[in-house]
C-alpha cells in the first residue's frame, strides 16, 4: 500500500498572495487581552508597586520562612552600652624603662606575645645610654676613686706595720675611708651595668613593644602582662542613678553571658561613669573569648518596664527609607513591610511597637524576603 502524500493528510492549505506594493496583513492580536489580564505566576516571586511581596509557597519553603503571631508583653527595659575589655588591676602589670637605655635580650630571649611568664622572671636587659661627656666624667671619677683607694690602702698597710707607734684610731679611720671609696666605686660600676627588667606579676604577655638593640627613653612601656581568665569589661554610663540601680547585665554578642558588677566609679571620666563588670558564665557554658582592649556591647537591665511586642532580632530589616521594619504575613502568599520602633531587650530579642495584636511576623528569612525585586 502506497503512503498518502502529506498534503492529503493535512488537507488543503490556502495560499495567500500579496499584491505588489500592498502592505502585509497583520496577525490577529488575540493574545493582547490575555496578557493584560494574566494572573501572577504561581512560581515567581514578585515585588508589587506598593512595596508588598508576592511569594509562592514553594519559594517560601526554599527560603525557610517562619512566622509567629505578635503578642504584646511588659518586660524590663534594657539599654545597650558600648564597653571595652580591660585588664584586672589586681592581676596585671606593665614593664617600663626606668631610664634611657638600649634593650638587650636575656639568655632565654625576649618573650613573645601569648607567652606565660612568672613573677620576677627577667624579660629584658636595659643597658644605660649616656652622652659622651657624662660617660667620660664617670670614667674619670672611677679612675680617681681607684687612685684614692690605692693610696688609702697603702697607708692602711703601713699603719698596720707600725701598729706599735701609730694610734689605733688612725688605722680605723683609714679602714673606714677605704671601705667608703670602694662602695662609691662599686655604685658607679653598678650604675653602668645592664638593668634586669622583671615581670611584676604572673600571667600572659599581652603586648611586646621592645626589640633587641632598641633605644628607649625613661618611662617607655615595653611589656604588658595580664591574666586572661580575669579580664574585666568596662562600660560607661551617663546617669549615676542607672549605675546605682543596675539590676543585671549581659553581653550582647549572641551568647548573652551574664555579667557581675565588681566596681562602680564615683568620679566622672570624660563626662561618664565607668562601670566594671566581670563575665560569669552559666553552669555548663564556656567562658567568652575576649581580647584586651576589644570593643564589646553590653545590655544592662533597669527598673523601668516596657510594653511592646517581643521579637527575635533576626526579624528586623531596613525598608527603602532606611527605617527599621518587619514583614507582616497578610495572606498565604503576600507579605507587607511594616515600619516599627525598636528597643533592645537582650542579645537575641528586641521590643517593637507599631504592630497589632495577633499580626503574623516573619521571624526567620526576613533578610532574604527583603531582597525580592
């Protein structure tokens, strides 16, 4: 059986012939009304003109969005303070140059940062550096003392030989004079020797500012020694009543490590009151890793109460006006940004106002939702 031609299968195909010079016949615009009224794609995230975001359920699962209903609460007010890690004055110390001189390394070498040292350990040697005129004067004085000591020593020896004729008190006076000359000479010699710079406390070398051969002036800091397990945090407050009525404090680094007040200053420094705090980890928790002079943030609890909605700090974003805002889940696939006022509560939560009771707020993935364009 012979196969049928393709034309026979498809049927007659009309031929369109255009006359010369005639414009081409436009295609019917049947899809134009459909494009104008087409619904939003169910698989595509979209930022709407009013700022809201349409996000399909599949995209919500990919972004791991989580929401919680807002519940108004009354909680103690907390303030965030800037602070700095400082050394405990009872377990730290500094080594400074007592005079102008040149640094020399001891037999064990100069200590390295992070090295543990014991109290009294020699960290460096300081050789005095004197001007040429002063050095020449000292050498001349040493030579004169040596000459005088030699003369007195010979006189003393002669007096001992003539003990029968020389009064005893004269020999004793010569002996006293000889001892004095020797002590003066020894003092001058000791002053020219290198001075041993020793560790004032036991601890870890936090800073080294000395190098072999370095010439330093008197009072130059060379080494700083601290005990890492006894570091303190110094926060500064402007209100003396806040410092006196402090009810609690913790680190605002996400760990929320409790802090215990160990010292309250009663004198202003740069217009603020220093407040010394010591980290006190909870049972089973590791101590926070802190470095000397590290800036940290501290949350202190006051006696004042706040009323608002407690949310995780991760729920906060910035809107187009750079204001703090949260995402409200209006419908199944629709989210709207709501500007709010924020006050810190602890290292992981904040208190916001500007919401209504029961509003569902995005608490996880808010930053990703804000990137939808």
